[in-house]
C-alpha cells in the first residue's frame, strides 16, 4: 500500500476500534435490556421479560446488559469483554450446537459473532474514547516486547 494510506490507517485504527467497541457494546446491552425489561421486542422477541433468577436466561441477560454497557463505555473493557465472550460461547454450545453443526443451520450466528467480537476486544483493548482513560489515565504500552528489542552492547 502507499505510504499516505498506511499512515492514515495507522492513525485511524484506535478510533475505528473504539467505534467497533461502542456498537458491539450497545447491541449486546440491547439484548439484555429486552430480556430484563421487556423493551425492544421483549424476551426473545416474544414480548415480556424473563422470570427473575431463571437459569440461564436471566443471568445471561444481566451479563448482556452490564457487559454491554461496560464495553460500550470503555470501562473495564477487557474483563467485561472476556466475561461476555464466555457467556456467548456457553449460549452457543448449550443452546444452539445440539440442533445442527453450523451456526447458519442452528440459529447461533449472533452468539458466535458476539463471542468472537468480544474475544477480539479482550485482546485489542478498548481503543480510544474509553472511560478507562479518563479515570485511570492513558496507559502507555511498550512499542516492542523485550524479545524483539536489540540486545545492548556490553
């Protein structure tokens, strides 16, 4: 690629990652809110809410709402993303996998996409625009690991 394009992409990456984080978090929080509060079509699009404390649906909805809001805001993104990813892996294997092999066949596309999106956010971090930066300051990460650095001459 050309140098100007590479430079633009490098500058834009943290902002696009933050936008990705906000959208994924918002969509996930909407799933939880619909199941807990009966909004946006209600639980499973059938209206109504899940009974308080019902396993695993109610607990999954709490994780969806809280995890989605935390990820969306960029507050504790990595732990919230890891918990959210795990909950979606559990949802896929406990609810969808038994029906058919592929997500397109068993209706598990959303679970798989959320699982992998949150796993990506766990590894990449929140990008820019995260509340973690406001409360805890910008953390500078080393540009190269110790294994990549040149050994110093003695």
